[in-house]
């Protein structure tokens, strides 16, 4: 119960976002995109060698990240 209250107080909705928070989210998005790109690239190389498992995992991670995180919230449409 205490953990839930602590997490609730730390969420972005509890306080307005400053310019620093937007910068951090932008840099984190770039980092995540690069990591998924590296996983997909390594997966393509492994798929050529006959082991497509990393490519499949990378594609699923990309699809989930794009669907959950990358899409705009409905209220901004």
C-alpha cells in the first residue's frame, strides 16, 4: 500500500512536466530505438545463418514498443 502511494506521487501526472523531463524522454526514446535497431540488425544476420529467433524477438519488441509507447495518446488526435 505504501509503495502504491509512493509510485503515485512520483508519476508525471502528479506534477507538470518541465523542459528537462521532455529532454530526458526524447533521449530515452532515441536510446530505445537504437537498441531495438541493433537487435533487429543482429537478428537479420542470424536469420541469414538459419537462426531467426533473435529477429522474431526483435520484431515483437518493436511492435510492442510502437503500439504501446510510440502511438500518440487518444486525446491528442
